[in-house]
C-alpha cells in the first residue's frame, strides 16, 4: 500500500491505498489508524460486465461491507445517471445493491462506477455495459402476427424522411468466442450478439483466424484439443487445451473480462492452472455468479484461447423427493425448474448418472420437468440421488425395501410398477411456470412494439413540420427515403381455443370442442373432408363462442380426422375409437374376493372379459409372471382365462394379478391368495427387562410371519449354563414376555422360545446367556504403552487390572481416537476380544495422530476403560537412506542401440528426494527416471555412445543422504584395423604396423591383439595383447620360414574381424664384406607414453618402446618417486617394450608418471598423466 498526505487549512488528510481480496476493487483509507472495530468499505460481491441485446433489462449487483455501514452510489463515465431511466434497489435481507436499467438502449453502453463510502474511506469498482443494437422490423412482426394485421400505407410528401443507415458495431468479445469455438456453436453465438449476416461473418472470421495463427506461431508450436469451459457436478468449472510452447520459459496468463487473475498450480485454490506435459487445465473451485464472464489464456501477450462461462439463472420450483421402492421396481425422481434447460446433471451416490440400461434421463417438451428413472431397483441402488442445475442442487433418498423371509434364496421377479414421481401436481406447476414465462415474453414484445411505434410517431411529427425557407427534397432522393405508414389493425375472426385429439372407447360418447373470438360466426364441421350434418347419433351445438360436436355411442366407423372451419380459419383433430379389453363388474367383484387355503392345497382363479383380438393374457404372483410349470396350469381363450396353482406353500401367498392387453389398451384385475402354514420362529434379540438376584424378566418380538393365523401360545424351555439338560417351562400365553423367578443368584440361564398357532408350532429361537444378579465388572487396566509405531501399524502393550471383578479375565477391548475428535472407535471386533496383553493396531491412516485405551472383559462384561495412552503419529521411524542391494553394480557395458536399465533399491523414512546425475550434470531429457517408496530406476530407451559416463544417484531425506555411482559404457563390436605392413629393421625381428581401426577415436578402451602363424608349427598363437599403438616388433624370426600375422581390434564387446598381413617369405641373406662398425647408440623412445583415463577398481596398463645399445636401464617414477621396488605395480621390459600394469586402480593412483631410460651413452625421459574417473566427483561431494 502507499500513502498520500493532503494538507488542508483545518486537518491533514491522508489517502492510503489498500488492496482488496476481490480483484479489481480499489480501496482508499482516509485515516492512518482505524479505531478498534471500525473498517473501511469493501466489496464482497462486485458487479460483473454485461453484454446484452437492446430492449432487454440490464442490472448490476453489488454487496458491500464496512463499519460503519457504507453508502453506495453509482456513476458513469459519459453522461449522468437519470432517475427516469435507472432504478436504485436495495434488498435489506441479502444486503444487495442493484442498479437496474429497464428497456436498455444503445446509448447506455458505457463504463459504470460503483462507490462505497464511509467516514474512514471509500471503495471503487468499475464495470462495463455493452448494448447490442437490434433494429425492430415492424413489417416482419406484422407478417408473423397470428391475427393477420392488415397494413394500409398512406403516403404524403411531408411523411417522406431520409433512410438512416447505421453501421453495426460488433463487440470484440464476439470474435474472441468465435475464434475458439466449434463450428456447431457459431449459430448460437451469432444469435447471442445479434449478428445475422453469416457470409460477412465467416469472411471476417477467416481473416481474423489467419492473423491470430500468425501471432500464435511466434510462441506456440502446436495447439489442439481445445475444450470450452463447463460446469462440473462438484461445483467447479474448468477448460483445457493442449499446446507445445516454443520456449518452455514462456509465461502463461489468465484473464477474466480483460482483467488478469492470479492462479496457482495447486488445484485446491480458487483459480488453478495445472500442467501435465502438453496439457493445460484451468479450474475454478467453488463457482459463484461473479465467476461468469469471458476467460482468455495468453502466452507472452499472445491470445491463445477464449471461452465464456455462462451460469444459468435457474432454481428448483419443485425439488426431488425421497422415494421408497420395492426391490425389482422402478424408482422415479422428478423436479421442476424455473427456466427451461435442455439438460441437467443427475448424480447417484456422488457419481454422474447417464442415459443407459440402468437409468432413463428424460426432459419434458417445455424443458421444465426433468425426470430420472432408476430401473429394476436392487438393494445396492439405495442411497442419495441429486439433481444439479447451474449452481443450484437438490437431493433425496432412494430407499429400497427387499427383505422378505419367504423369498430367501429366491430371485425376485421384475416388477412393472413405478415408485415416486410428481404426477399431475408436477405438470400443474410446470404449466403455471410456462404460462408465467410466456407472459413475461409477451410483455417484453409489447414494450418493444410500443416503443417502436412511439419512435415512429415522433419521427413523423418531426418531418411534418418542414422549415419555412428550406429547399424542397429532390425526386432523386425520394427513392432512397423511408416512407412511413399509418397502421390499421383488423384481426378478423380466429380460434381462441382449438380442437384436441380424442381417444374414445367403443360404445361411449365423444365430444369435440373449440372456441371462436366472435359469437356471430357460423362454423362448419367436416370428417375426412366431408361435411357433417345432424343425425340421430350426431349433434352440432352452438353456445355463444363455443362450438361443439357430440357423437353418441361411437363405433369404429366414427374414427377419423375432424375439422371445424369459421371465416376462413380452421382447426383439426384426430378421433381414435378403440376396443380395449373390458371386464364385467360382477365377474370382477367375484374375482377380487380373497382366497384362503392351507399349505399343500390347490388354488384356482377364473375371469371372463371382452375386447378386440388378438389379446395377450398374463398372470402374476407378487409381480413375478407365472409360466406353465408342474404346479402351475394356465388356460386361455378369447373370452376367459383360468389359473390353477397346485400344492401351494406359504411363499405362494401374495397378490394374484391378471393382465389382459391388446392394441387398444390394457386392463388388470387383482386378488389376494393366502396360504396358511405354521409360523416362523420368534424374532430376537431378546430385551432384558429385569435381571436381579430373584428374578429374570425378558421380552422378544413376535414371528415375522405368523403363517396366516394369530399366535395362540409361546412355549419355553430353560437351561442353566454348565448343565446339559433343558427344563420345560410350558405354554405361557400369547404375550411375547416372560418373568422367571425360579433362579439362583449369580447363575446364567439360556432359553428356547417357540410360537404356536392353529396351524402348528414354529422352530425355536435361543436367547443369549442371562445372568441373575448384579454384574461385577473388572477395573481398568494400565494405560497402553506404545511399543513401536509405523505408518500402517502401531504396537501396544498393557498390564492386567488389579481388580478382576471376582472372575477370570476373558479378554480385552482396544479403542482408538483421533487427535481433536471426541469419538472412540473399537479396534477389535466386539465379539472377538483380545486374549493377550499386547496388540498390533493396523487400522490406522498414515500421518494421523492417535491415542488408545483398553478395557478388560470378564463374565459380567467389559469394565471401565483405562487412562488413554500418549498421542502417537502413524508413521515409520526416521531412517537414514540405505541401499539394500547386497551386490551393487558399479560398471555396465551395453551394446549401442539397446536399452539401459539401472535399479537401486533402498530404505528410508520419511520418503526421500531422489536425484540422478550424469558426470555431475543433470540427466538428458530422453532419460526416464521412475521412483517408488523403496526403489528408483533409470532407463535409457535406446542408448548411444555419447550415453557413456558415470551415473550417480543421490537419495536424501531429513535424516541424511546416500550416494552411489555406476559407470555405463555404451559401445559396439569393434571394426577391424586397416591394411597390415611388415618390415625388417633388425635381423631376426619383423616390425608389424597397421592402420588404426575406425573405432579407435570413439573408444578409449580399444586396443589390439597380434597373432602369429609359423609355417613349421602351423598354428596361430597370440604374441601381443593390450597394445594401444599401431606397431609391434616380432622377435625370434627364423630364416627360411614363412610367417603370417593377424591383427584384431578388441574392446569391452569382444574381438573384431582380423586384418591379415602378407606372407613374410623365405629369404637368403648375402652379407657384404663385414666392416667394423659400432652399434652403440644412446637410448631413445620409439613409441612414447600415452595419456590414460581409467575408472576406479579396474586394471590399467601403460606402455612405451625404448631403443638403445647397450640396453638401457629403465626406471619408472610417479610424482618423482621411483616405483621399481613398489609391489603394487607390475613392471616388465621385453625387447624394448616397457610396460607397467596397475592391477586395481584407486583414487591415489592419479598423478604424473615418468619413464627414464639410461645407458653409458646417454639418458632420456618420457612422461604421461593418469586420471582416475570418479575422483573429482568424490572431492566435490
């Protein structure tokens, strides 16, 4: 915030700018410090921008806060607010201030300001109003009038006025919506903004699309899958797009109605923008009416996507009601809306419900009544169902009743009945609402017509008074003028109420009724185009404006199309004469008498009927259709049907229904069958009324099914716990209660109870053990001790109570409670007490804090609980990261093109942060890392040589970190060396040289192997290995023999193909006359040392070639220290080839190495450097 001090003559006044929680609100504070309890004005609900067609009603809403209560005022940028055209409304209940503009005009388009002021400051918010001009076409309105208005035009010179041509201004928001919309939505958007010239619109839109795509190509590579914003069932709204940014660091902004809104990557905040790969999802949580508007997504100032959030102003006139349905029956939920909507969201148990095999979702023709049908209800369908329309919702329960002991183990039949639904009352509410909406539309149209006529009259009046000295209007201009007309209304005679289609049953009377606007007009009736006259069975009735056609005792010939004409107007209706199935009332009364039989007997039902054939006859027993079986016989004919049920049992009891159907209708008749049988067992559990030292009194519930007869007696037996015999107590009457006084104090008893009717005795029910006398409960155990705690288990231990209640402890109950809650919950099942004095509680949620208590159980029951334990959090103990693999690889060789997978298993708590590095740098993008709680995997899908390097994993948490490295060498089969040449430099030796392999530069571990073939031995044997140069001197070459040499390139993958030398032919040596000469020479290096890099723990060989006579003495040095006597280095000198091998390279082996060759003639040095990989990384860590 910032502050300005205004110095006046009286008191200095400050202006402190403050930030409001509501975006777009400016707050100015007039005092430096607010008194206690006082606040500056602020908006909790600010007005939203409007774009509305001309002639509609526009209004802004605002809700303000502040102490003292602020005063609200309105202003506009251009012009004043006239009280005749604007209305100021305040609702004291909701605290809402409204600025209403009835019949809004184009000149009211402006930027409006809303002020909230009190003595400590003011709050200001601005909002724009865009009014779309729509010209009123009077001639079109007259043509579409149902009364047929006749227009007579009387032209005069004074009534000729010039035609005003207005250029329609299109809101920029219109183009933004079209640029991001599907083609199927173009028509609705044009209708919303009053655009009718579609060809011009499409041409202009294509031009704007080209411009927009050129701008977008600067920041976006690809843009697809644009999904407009929509409301979700959970009260949120979201839209999403897929785009590839050219610059990953580009900034993304979200604007609402041109104002940038803050957002967060967290989807739980008000505005969230979540990015998953190329997918961007913008969400609005807790949508309210202020969130409606145009949302735009921009990247670095370039508009990418625009979409409009519309929140329908709709409410529920009739909410859905609770429905109680029987199993296999359909359940119906219905609601009525205040505004038509094509579709609402239905929810079933917090899940969206769609049209399908299980659900029917329908909407009435007027789109006010919405219906959800849950078909074939099952017990699992029980739950809460909701209807969501815009921001409003309503919920109701679906209760499915299906418990019937007679149907145990038997699948219930599919029922054709429905439960729920609003019926006629719902239709009445919908009709009243439809009439109300129609009335509102008619009033708006009437106002528009009235206003247009007033404007036309004003223009005619103005033109009828020309200037006295003004010039005459040229004739050439008259053709371009608009001629005004005087309007004469002549509606004529018309039908105020038309005919309705009639469906009649044969033999009944038919009435066709309509009403005219005049009593004096005659009406003519037609049937199928032929005029109808009065006959014995046909009457034509005229009653004031009512016209009626009555057909007595109708027949099938009376069906057809009927028409009534009057003064050129007509109305038509169809009459259908049907012959549905019908039942004689006397036969129906006889059929409906209940039938009562005993179990095992037969039952018969018969009914006669009439109706048009063919007829379908179906019999039902409790909603389940009956088919021909062993114990079911069905007789059918054109006039009657008979059902015979043999050997009926108790489950056959229920509703017997016959359903007769033909093409004209359906008729049903219902009766009831009762099958008498012995009762089912009495129902538990037993309620103990009294349990004292001298008396046990208890009661139970009557049998669920008494077998069709009242209960006569209950028969009881008693057993004392610990004995095997049962004592008969006899019959005690029909009351389900018993008082037993023949008991011993402290003993426990068990009872058998049976029910008796005229049809027999039921099976027995056994009570729980009942103790006579006061129960002695055990005391509380010690407070539970926390042995250990993990994220999925907490181990407890306790000691037994000192007071056992005089009996043995049978077990313990453990209870738990979350921190901050007042509810204790059982950990172990109530009927499974814990025998030991320790327990592992596994029903815990990670990260939640718990406390526990224990109660002991003896013969009397559970005693008082112990003191609660200390609070403990369900989480694993803190563990420093440790790798769990026994053998961890530190080197891998991979063939180029193959995939690479490196797995590291570890344990750590809390969950560590895992980081991978390659040669100390972040991994390339194509390398994939997958992490779990206990492992991490690095994968290279297709490896290349440049993937060679040392990969390091760092596992770090609050306790510490652990690091491990593995070297990956990506290589391939080596290519063979080039041509081989032989040369004799010294007698008895041959120098073999060759062209390097093409892979030598790519692989620093590539070396050469030389094999020799002797014409005498005729076998190939290796004469040199691990050669890192391209030359080798073979010794012991015998004159007179043929020699061949093969050179192989070798790396970590193996040997290459051989490159073979030409044959070293036999030769004869002609020695010239010998001359005395000296072969002595100072030492020199023919092949110097090379620089080497080697990973830790591997073998490294350093070689060079030395010449000199006499043979020079070789000394190896590291950092100027002699190594000849160091046993860690293996040093050889064969025929001038000097080699030093380090069998196990370590970090200490890095450094400068030097070879010194000396003889009496001189001394020469050669040095190199060995770098051990991994040493620098170790030093950095």
